[in-house]
């Protein structure tokens, strides 16, 4: 359903927590959770750039990715949207790449590229034929050292970003859900604004502010270069030294938010009028940060509720009661404590209150009744299948290696994180529902048609 794709495409999980490592190491887990453990080599350059390399000759392609530890939560509250703006600006070109030529170079080489921004990170990736590895490395080095941050590029991207935000937030049905949800859920922490930010602040910002942002965050000691595919590790190391070794380490202090959102003691409710035909009910529950024991239980809880045609919300609310055209739930992984979203679009003639009551009933069942062994085994199978599928493509492997390194300081979780899920018990899922799916811990929004 489109509402879920809107939410997921707007906020992509990510962040980074750089850590010092002085010696090269190669991962060799003793008992990987899946057959065919993903082996990799990682090391740091003297300038602080963290490098992760995975060699795989199954296909003649290579993914070249760079994750910068800067997302919307690192922004000045009076300059929100900078991280997302830079995602666009970094395709303007460099001192050695002409304006508008960045994408053409990769596409003409038979590759593809893109980028995304979240609360916690900005991520760039290229997938190219393996004989074009050096091109990809050079281009990402150009972005890191010589990007065009000038008045022409800034003015061009101001218009592009403003139009994108308008299309997403104003012209897309339910498109403002994340903005409204996080804005209602947070009062102190910078998650209270979403990565899109405010075009008003982008318009106000001077060129010097953009240059300062670039020099602060787009530095090797704030980045992870992750490469996966048809490479020779030793030859790749030489190319990396050639293109990245001379890039100077950043000297500016990198802002890291320290605000802690207060524990919620009362439900927040509101109504949002939107250009939609059918009402929607959106609930957001505060949950712990990714990597914590409770996060894994909450993640499995939301999978139980909404993943697949036989999930609880689908079977009960959509199929049996027919109170919703679509109902779903998912936990948004985030570096700091985040949210689990529960949402549904009402069926024709169904009042939002009826849909909310039906959703609450499903949540209450999980709180009161321990899930069966059969359902629990099915749930674990789903989780394991998702975990394996996430690492079937080179771009996914490169991204996950970078994520695990910057989130948890342990890239080898690409092989072992599944064990954390498998350790979650039925009782812990029930306790997570009881602890987090409470009225005082949530935001409830009714999306209603303007007319």
C-alpha cells in the first residue's frame, strides 16, 4: 500500500558512530548465523576514513558506498533541512567534474547511483561494472574533497528541494504523516523535525553556512567507505590510498545532539486535514534505540502485527472486520530512541474511531495473551528470511556493513545480528507490548479529508 512506501522512503534508517581502529582486521566469525558468512576486511586511513571491503566474484559488479555521519538530527534547529539539501547539492559536480556531469559519468559507464538522507546519516552509493571501480572511487573522493559548494549550485538546488518537499508533503496523499507524527511526538530531541526540514530555512541560509556545513561533516573522519563486489582487496587498497589518502582530516568539531526526550506521561491526540478521500488513523509509540534488547522485541512485535497476508492486523482488521483497506505497523530503527508506527486507512463508511478501536483490540490481545509456539516459529522464520534477503545484493551488503560499523561499532553483526532476534522469547514480546503500547506513551493522529 502506498502509505507504507511513503513512510519508508521518507525516513531511511541510518546513522554513524565512528570508532578508532589502528590495525587491519578480517572478520571470521566462528559460528555464523547463516551459511556462507560474509567476510570482510576493515581498516582506518590516517585521516580517519574507515574502510570496509567485501570481495565477491559471483557477479562482475561492485558497489561503492560512502556513509557520512550526518543526518537531520545534527542540524541547527534554525537551519533544518541542511543534511537533505546536501544530498542534492553533492551531485552538482566538483573541481574536476563538470556541473551536471556526475550522474552521466556513472550512467555512461553502465552503472547506477543514488543517495538518501535520514535522521542519522547521509548515504551515497554507486553500483558499477567491476572494471569501473576506479572511476567510482575517484568520483566519491571528488565529492569528499572538491565538491562544488557555490552560489550557482545552491540556488539551483534550493528550487529543486523546495519542489520536492511540496510534492511530498502537500501533493502526496498522507505525505505529511512523518512530519506531523514526529512533530507531535518530540518536544526536545531533534527528531522533532524530519529530514526534509524547512524550505524556509534553506532559503534564508547564506552561502557561507553551506560551505561551513560541508567542511564540518563531509570529511574523511566522519565517513565510512564500504565496497562490496568483484574486487581484489589488495589492489583496491592501493586505489583507496591513491584517491583518499591525501584528503585532509576535518578540523572542525562535529555537532552531536545530547538532548534526551522526556518520558511521556500523557497521550497526545490531534486531527490533520489533508487532500485525501479516506481517513487514516496513525499511532506512534516511543520505543528504545536500535541495538537494545527491547528494540528487537518491539521489532518482532510489529512484524507479528503486520507483515504478510496472515499477520494479525491484516487478518482481523482488513480481512475479517473489513474496517480498513490497509493496516500496518513497523518500528523505525534509529540511533536514539525512536518510534514504532501503527497505521490504517479506513474502509468506505468506517469511522476513524471504529478503526482505532479495532487496532487497540489487536494490541490488547498481544498484551494479554502469549503468542502460540506455532505463530512464534513462523515469526522467527519471517525475521530470518528478511535478514538473509537484506544481503542478497552487493549494494545491500556494502550498506549493511557500513551501518553495523557506524551504529554498533561492529560490522560483523552482518553475520550475527540475527542471533539477537532469535534470543527474543514469546514472553519478551508480550512484555514489550505491555511496556510500550500504552496510551500515555503514544501519539494518535486522525487524518481526515479537507472537504
